């Protein structure tokens, strides 16, 4: 969907709004809060922002010059093959040892440039990424999803409820549904032939629904809970989602809506508000 007032895809405005909300969370961190480990792999808020910044630099390269993206991606893969850690690779990509608020400002500047670059792409453009190529809408949504999901770890660390979800959560639910096949493919599993029916209660009181023809396998409940599961910020057993059918249960137990290697969802009871 395109915003007729600005000519931009609505998802670009949603990405900007997600970044603004996350930025508000970051500006509330005290100096020591930047280096406290979260429940997400013991990453600190600095680790998280550095990861987002490095990802946005890669995304900006994809949006402005595919050949630059390929070079940067291949360089990162070569460094990892040499034994460099994710943190090493991201520091090299950023080219800075900024921490705390300076790192936050650097991330915001890159994100703004990315939004402008995406706004200049045709709506039907396809962009390269670590997984399959993506259309510009899903590519933009993937960057929103990264901010939203990694932000959860910092909300949990601070013992805070995140702001009430808005209609832009639909983007994350959409990418969660669309990556049903990817979840099985990335885990080297056969892709089920029937996709579960997903029926979610949206923030505004309406219902979001996909694949309504399947009565055997279903995922039902709050959109927020579904988004938490597909982004692996919560184990589905720790949510109120109602999951029916073997395929739906298998999906929810390994759901992964992001690119990269297969990741294991958090064990039950390990991700929660402190």
C-alpha cells in the first residue's frame, strides 16, 4: 500500500515509526544500562543497536547498489570462515567503536538514509538479502521486524511493558505468515503442503486472517503473541495462542521469520519481563 500524501509505501512510514519508538526506549537507558546483558543470548543493548546498525548498513547497500551488497556480504562470510565473531564482523562493517548514545545517533542516521533510499525504489522492485531476494515492501517490513523483535529484549531487561501495539504490527504478522515455508526450508525440513489457518485479534479490535480454507491446522489468538513467536522473542508455550493440528504445532515450535541460518526458539519460561 502506498501513502497517497507522500508517495511512499506505508511500510516505510511504519519502519520510521518503529525506529522512533525504539529510539525513545534507548534514550531512557542510563549509562550502565547499555552494557547489561539481556535474556537474548546475553546481548547487551549496545550489542543490539550495533547489530541493527550493521544490518541497516547492509540493507542500505542493497537498496543503493546490489554489487556493493554482494561485496559486503561476501566479505562478512569470509571473515566468519576465518573465525571472526559476529561482533567482530559488525564492528568492522560499522567502522567505529562508538558506544551508548553515540552509537544510537549513528544508527538513527543510517536508518534515515535507508528509509530515503527505499522510498526511491519502485514498489515492485526486488532487493538482495542474506536469504531469498525480497520485494521492497517485505524488505522494509523485515527491517521493522528486526527493530521490533530486538527491542523486546531491552523492554524485558528494563522490566517495562512496551507501548500498546498499533496497526503497524500487521506488517510483522504478515511476514510471519509469509515465511511459513522458509521456516521449514531453513531447518532442512520438508515443507508441508497445507498452510495453517491463522486468525488473529488485532490491536484495533478487528480480525486479521490468512489461509481461511484450512480447518484442520489453525493458529488463533492475539496478534502480539503470534508476532512474538515468529520473531522468537517468546516460546509459543508461554503465550495464549491456541494451536491446533500437527503442522501448526510444528510450525509454532520452530517458527523463524528472519533470514540467516536456522535458529532455535527460546526454551519455555526463559523470556519474560524482568
